[in-house]
């Protein structure tokens, strides 16, 4: 039950009884377990804190700010706040962390930093029991329970528990990025993201995963990563029961139920639930690819594709299936693979009741019903059903041939053409070693597009698809070149264009393809 709001008048030192009653700038109200300043709406956990804060609103009496900083003339209501402010002018950082050598201006700042090493969370929410490392994090969290978000954005009316959070949010509207990296020139709107970025240049990644030895710059990132090994998903959606390993993933998911898409593209009007998805989408308009692979020079428009590509160079596959020992580069790939063993097909088409293992297979299938081709080439206007097809098509205009043969240097537009070409080297050389390589290459020549299983013969692939994947059942459209089966003739025609020399559109007059 909510406690009634009680207005209390602050008694400032030196005020008479009459003046005290008239003084409104220093009054506060009790709201639940906190005390709200009626002058600015800021809340505090105790009466002494709100009394001390109220002095900053006093306008000219003896309680007004009298302690001026000799460096910048800024005034403060008491000496302790002045002393704390003066440290900001000093370059001295006498309090050093023994674990990472980071230095701070005050002992409380050092103690606060020390919790990032120990994992200590002494600030506990009395409503739900959630613990925090910093008191400011607890205060922001408490606003969710009380509904008290006094700092509102003038652009979108979104509310925040602290003024600093509001200022960071407003930069998303203004485009301001005041924090610039001196090493690479990259700019940031959020100081915490900027600090995290600087650790990349400094090489500071002190938090290591005991399972796979991957290192992180921050403890919270390590904790999030460790859940990919344990499978723990502590964040539960109250609407549908779906569980998540990260609180940020739950927040984004809940926007689906609320039908919230706060990030809207100004060029095409498309809305997004996540800022990262919105930013990646904008690059499809600009053509920007800021993520450069240092090993092969390939560029990417979004960080997730870049990370996946880097793992391909490293050969790292830390996520292993406990049923068949097959390893994967990402936990999502492992989760999808495991559905082959469980028989789970959670993605269902509402038009024909067909089910699928992966969400993108369902999306591709739905295009058969809708006929939609949403990905359009900016050069010639040609449209495609899939982004990957548009990416391959772009290379016709750009002349890009990113797949290079390591033996002769010949380049190709698509990876399948490179694989086919590489087999010709094995056939020409002869010899036992080359034959073994050819056999090894043949073993992976026929790959199931649904689960990644590889086969030496097209017939073996077809048998696998009939048993494991109903959409590749007998009678399904099958490629005459490689034996791969498809769920629709449309998918088959699209696939056939990847084989060099195949021309699936014959002329009705002369038969030329």
C-alpha cells in the first residue's frame, strides 16, 4: 500500500519561524521510502541528504552557497562539497588499485572501483532483492519500482532516474558524440562505452573465462559470457515465459509484446526495437562498412558479422554438442543444431502450417507466399528476396571478387565457385597426397543447408535430408549439378545460378540459355 505524500518544510539555519513557513524552495515530500525535493523532483534515501540538498535552492539568505572555488569561482553550500569539487582541478591521483594499477583522486572512488574486481554488490533493493555494486545503480533501479522518473526527454518523453542518463539519451537525438578516442578518432556519446573502448587500445582485458580462456575488459561482460557455457537464463519474460541470459536481451524482447519500435529509419520509415539493429540498417542505405578484417581485408557493416568472420580465421569453435561432439563458433548455432537431435521445429508458417528449425528458414519460406522481394539494388533496381542474394549481386557492379584461390591466385564472386575451382588443382596434380586431399574435399562437397552436415555423395545428402528434414522429402525440387534438395522450385532456381555455366532460362525460339 502506498504511503500518502506528506509535505514537510525544511528548516534552514538562521531562518525565523515566519520565514520558515514561506520557504518553499527547500521543502520536500516523503514518497514511499524516499524523500523528494519539491523544487527539482530529485529523490534521496534519507532526511539529512534531502536537507543538505535543499540548501542549493536557497536563494540569498545565509544558507545560500558561500563557498567559492578559487579556480573557477563555482559556489557550493558547504566546505565538503567544495573540497570534493577542487579535486577535479587537480591532476593528482594518489589512490591506486593494487590489482590493475588504475589510480583515483579519492578513497571512495578507489573502493567503488575495487568492487569490479571482487564482484561485491553491497547495495540491495528492498523490493526485489537485486544487488548492485554502486549506490547510483540502485537508485536508478528503484525508480522502476516507484515509477519515479523525474528527468524526461523533451524529444520523446522517455523518463530517466538520473540527469546524467537523460543527457546521454538526448545525444541519440542530437547526434552529439563528445568523447573522442585519441588513438583511432572514434567518437562516443556515452562515457562508459568510451572508457570500455579505450581498454581495447590499452590491451586491458583482466577478466578471463575459465572454460574457454576468452578475456574481457569488464566483469559484467565475463558474467554474461559465462552463461553461454552454463546455459543459465535468469531473465524471464512475464508475458510469454521466454528466458534470456542478458537483461538487455529481455528488455529488447519485451518491446515486441508492447509493439514498441523506438528507433525509426528517417529514409525508409522502418522501425527497430534495438539501437544496434537500427544502426546496422542505416549502413544499408549509406553503404558504410566500418569493420575491417586485418587478416584478409574484408569489410563488414555490422559488428556481429565481423566477429563471426574473425572466428572463421581463428578456427575457434568453443561450443560443442553433447550428443555428437560437433563444435560451433556461436551458442546460437549450437542451439539450432541441437534441434536435429530433439526434433524440435519451433518456427511455424501460419499460412500452411509448415514448421522449420531456424527462424530465417521460416522467413525465406514466407516469401513464397508473399512474393515479396524487399532487398533492392541501388545501381540497377533489381530486387531480391534475401539480403545475401543482394550482396552477391552487388559484386557484379563493384567487380569485387573476395574469394581467392591460395594456389593460383584466381578470384571468385562466390565461395562455392572457389571450392569447385580448388578441386581442379587436386585432379591435375595426381599422387597419393593429392588424392587424399581430394577425398577429404569430396567428403565436405555436399553440405546440408539446414544443419551443416557434410557428405561425399549427392545420394547420401538426399538420404540425410529425407530422414532429418521433411522439407527435403522425395519429390522435392533437386539440383541436378550437386544433388541438394529444396522446399520450393523458387529456391532451386535461385540456387542453380550459383553453379558456373548453368543458365536456367532457355529461349523458347532457339533453346539457347
